[in-house]
């Protein structure tokens, strides 16, 4: 991959990624040698000049793009050469081309085509007439065409001959790379996106696309979320969308490219061919190109929003190793209850009916609390979540229990996990509703470890995730998940196979083998024991070992982020200090005494050494923030309790390009439009808030009919407070995965303590 890149490509990637050419080559070589991005970013800083993961991923993406471009160039050159039409000038243009669309424009005249009108005209012997028109001589059109009339060939008269010749000229014009480039640039920079309500099947009821029934905006200025919203409206048959440009000046420029000479009697024939080339051949193709480019641009923007939300969600504060009583709320089928120990181990389950049998349910909760002594109670935020949470709080208050915290936990994606193969493997004997409760509890203990078991798209923290190019979304979300897992590190002796799968260098099959080895041989006593796992070779060990932790290992470095390849270096540091490695690890005072420059060598520089010192100070430190329980108002449980002017505390559940959604303790999240996100002007809501943030908001609008709540995070009221800002509005249940509304069959015994 790196060896094939020429100097021009390296320079271009360096400019696009804002790095040096040497860094591009270093990263490309490391990737080609089979190193993962987390490993490169963490343990090969000297090789690439201390780049971060974002920069490395950018280089990886651009190296892939230009690799594909070079392959396409080779294919095109071979195709044209086989046709006997490859000139030195054309080869040079192809080899210097750095944009895929421009490359295809160069190939357009030589690309194998389906049967066209120009081909049919050539078969009728009209190409010489097209040459006459193209030359723009002094001959009259009718005179020039007279010699080509041939009824046997289907050319009935001069008009038919001229029409066929114009078809040939039109195709020639359409094949001019500069013409296609001109039209494409015009569409990309000056086209208006126009949308109207569909006339084919106009909606009879109000829709979420009403603001686009008569709408236009320059495509170059249109934000990604608005473009995707209009495309969704078109997909659902509500809207009709098109791109509109002023064609007159374009056709005039195309006439210049075609060489129209006003003094020639044949000028009008070539003008007609130019107009036909634009309207029939060039404009539709370029409109499609620009439409798809805008779609790709919008997809990338939407994917970045989803990725950032997912990163913040995965890195949310964990409660940690605390005993948790988990409750999956329900009304008709009751609330599913599961007890977990401090490591997340399932201890038992039951069902309660707070709405139907409050006294019996209160007694069950009390007995569970006395028996298992949970540190926290996790309540899913789906249907009846707030009512169940209030019921639990009242029960604890009646018991005089003040040490147990009650936390509302997002259920998004829980039902997906419950029915997944992973859940069946973990709990084959349990009903899927019990699995859902377990997942809710474990999310509170460690969001990252639990959420990696779910397809990120099911978590519902993006915008228009179902409309974007799915392979792009999946690849990006996988990168984010891998990055988060390796950033935090994984406890080797307790990690599930799905979590281990995301560790650098391991993958699905090795993860299963690690778990199998652990089940057969007991806990790993050292990182080096990983080498005993079948199929885990030197490369996999190199890539993964630094991200795995073994708490209580004989070698304290095994519980840190220090890579085994640097153990000898740490041992030398300890020896130079006159202490043991065990005494050094975790002792910040001793670590501060280490002279970093003393240990710089050809393969270990200051960046790696500084990382080692930080790990020695706080070995295996969790980078996530300390857990803080959100506080919802007890008097706000449904949308009926929400009033304009209220000040509420909430938790940001999703950040989009047009605003942030906030859980304020009712079933439906409220929306803080981007114009209400701060007192200052904000273009991107993620500049101010991120998923998981706790913020104070003010209610500025309640639409009970649409089940919508408008919020403001501004400290200074806007003029005309209460009027909702313009811009797209998210529909109820739009892109939020399966939050709420889940329907489960019970599967529980009627005996409350049958399983718990």
C-alpha cells in the first residue's frame, strides 16, 4: 500500500490530513505490516510522530481512496490501450488525475456504451455529415445533407439526415471532459435543491415534511440533515425533489467548447446539437453525480454525528463494581426484576406488578433489598419507567433505606440484545424479557462492556442513520467502538467474548478461544499466558497485550497499560531507583523521580516514555469520568406534567446537527434546537454539549398532540420566547432505535419468588 504511492499522492494525503509526508509514509507502512489503528496510536508514537487516532484514521481512509484511484487508472489505461486510442498526452492526463469523477470524464469518450442514437446515426452513414457540421464551413445545411438522403438506410430526407448528424455531434460534445466538468461544477456550486409535495400521491394527513412542501435552498449551503430529510420525504412518497440551474449561460459556454462560429450557415445545427448534448446527455448525468456527491457528503456528516454520540455513550461514567437490582418496567406484563452481583453475574429474577399489586410488589422489593443488599437500583426508561422509578423510591423511603441510589437507565437497543445470539449464548435458559432486565443493570455497572454486545445502529443516538450508506456507517461505528474499548482497556479474566472481540488484534474467533481457554484452565495469571491460546500468535499478542489487564497478577505491570515489550525498560528504571517493580508501580513520587531523557533510545522516544511514567503513577487508570446520578423532578413524569416556563434538569441523549435531545424524566425526550443551545451563536450543537451531559433546560413549548417538548438551554431569553425556531423537527420515534414501546411476552412464574 505505501510502497506504491508516488510523491504527488503522498503530498496530497499529507495536505488533506494536515500531517507531513514522512508521517503519511510511516502510517501507511505500519498499516501494511498488519498493525491496528489503536496499537499504532498508543505504542508506535515515535514511528509516526505522535499522531492521534483521528489523524491515523484519516490517513488510512485517504490511502485507501488513492489506492482505489490508482487501480482504476490502470484499468482505464489498459482499456483505452486495447482500443488502440491511447496517446502519450492522454496517458499523462490520466496518470496526473487525482479525482475519481474527473478520471471518469477522461474515460467517457472511450467507455463501452450501450446502443445510442449517435451509433444508430453512424450506422446510417451520417458521420461524414456530422464532420461537415463540426467543421463549421460555408456550406448550407440542406445542401450538405442532400447527399446523405437514403431511404434504404432509413434517412428519408435532409431533415432526417441533419437530425442524425446532430446526434453524433451531441455525443461528441457530451464526451468533452471540460464540458462535463463545467456542468458538474455549476450544479455543485449554483444549483438549487427544490422540493414540493408529491402530486402523484399527495398526503391527506399532516406529515413531518410539511416545511418542505414548497422549499428551495442552494445545494452548496444546505446542511446535511436537511438534505437527508428531503430525501427521506421523497423516499416515503411525500415529496418530489430536483436540482435546478440556469441552463442558458451553460449552453452558451458549451457552444464555445463545441466551436460554434456564428458566421457559418451550419452554426445553428451545432447550436442545436450543443443544447441537445446538455439537456439529454450531460445535465442528467451531472445532476445525478452532484446529487450522489451531496448524498455522500451528507452521509459522512451524519455518520460523524452518530460516531461522536456513540463515543460519548460508550465512554459514559460507569457505576463500577457495585451490586445492582435491575428492573425492566412494564404495565400489562409487569416489571421484570433481575439481581446482579458486583461483577455483573446474574443471581436471580422475578416479576412485580406495581400498578396492579402495589402492596405485594413493595414487599417483594423489600425482601430483595434485605437479602441481596444492592448498592443501586437500575430502572429502564421505557414505558412506565418513571412510574416504576417513583414506586421504588417510595418503597425505599418506607424502609428507611437511604444508601441505595435509584437510576433511570436508557433501554435503547435492549430488546435487540435480548433476542440476539449473544444473549442466547449468555443466558440460554432465560426468557428474553429477563435478559433485557440484566442488560439494563449491566449498562449501569459498565456501559461500554454491555453496549458492545449490541449493533451500534440499534442504540439510536444518530440522525437519519437508516438513510445513510450502511457500509460507511457500520465501518465508522466499528472504528469508534474499537477505539473506546482499547482506550479504556479490558479486564482479561472477566471480559465477555463480544468485548474481547473489539480488542486490538483479537477478533471474533480468537475472543471465543480466549473465553474457552479461560473456562477450561481458570483465570489467566499473566499476559504471557495468552500465548497458550490456540491461534493467538506473536502478532496478535503484540497488538492486544497492552490493552488487556489482569488484576492481581504477580507482575503488577500486567494490570497496567505498559506494553510487555517495555517490561525490561521498566525493570531497568526500578533498578536505577533502587526499588522493585512492585514498589514502583502505583507510586507517583517514585515515578516523578525518573529522568525520561536517560532512557531515550533508537526505538523508544519521549512520547512513549511519558506514557509509561503516567501508567506507573496510575496503573490501569479508567479514563472515564466518575459516575454522577441524574436528578429528575418527582412532579414531572409524563408530558401532561410539563408546563412552559418550567426549569428542569436533564440528560443529553442524542446530539444532531440541528439540536440536542434531552431526557427530562418523561417517556419522550425534549428537543433543544441549535438556536437555543447557548446564549452565543452556535453552528454545531456538539460544540456545546455531548451525549451523557447533564444540563439545565427551560421548557419553551409543549405540543401534546405531536408528543413534542421544545426546550432551551439559554440563560437569557430570546425575543418572542415560546415560538419554536425554524428548522427540521424530529418525528416521534424517528431515529431512536427501539427506545420504549417494546412488547414482551411474560414467561415468568406467577410466584414472585419462583426465580429470585
